[in-house]
């Protein structure tokens, strides 16, 4: 991209409502600190060299309708019920600035997965495992 790096492109995309909801993922050869990671929103970030199984999982993540299922790069697939049993890490805005929220949970393979709580709508907060009485957390 002449005259623009990936961070600038993503910032411009998120600043324009016409483009903010375009499914996006990042493929980078650069190490990302927390600040750089947060700046792109909670979208899949894949390191180079690219692992095709992670690429396919990431494409599915950004293109499937929300709340159907979540596939980790390790191959595990979660529906809304099995998702609730994973260790909850955080809830965050997805960075698009339109009220979309993501819940982050940890797969047993130690990957962090994001579940979209609401698309272009105020989210309904999902109870944590501790709040729902799950003894595993
Ligand atoms: Zn996994």
C-alpha cells in the first residue's frame, strides 16, 4: 500500500461507518505489543509465516454470522453452551465504535478466542462462569 501502512489503513477503515464492518483480519510479520494489538480492534491477528489452518479459522471467524459457533485454530469447535465453559478472560469493545462488544475466552490450547456479543447493537452481558456457578473457575 503506497503511502500507508496496515495500522493507518485499519484506523481509516474504523473511522468510516461504511467500511468499519467489512470483515477484516491482520497478517503480519511484525511483533505486536498490546497497544498495537488494541488499535486494530478484536480481529484475528495472524503471524507470518502463515499457518493455513489458522487462516481458515480466522476467515470463518470474521465472515460467519455471530453466535453460531467458534472454531479455534487447534480444531476445537464451540457452540454457545460449550463456550460458556471456557475460562473467561475479558469483555471489550471491538474497536469499531458502534457499540459492538466481544467476549474473550481461552481455549485449552491457550489461544484467546473472541465471541461477538452483539452486532451493531448494545450487547447483553454474558454472565461469567463464576457468576453462573461453574466450579472450574
Ligand atoms: Zn484451541
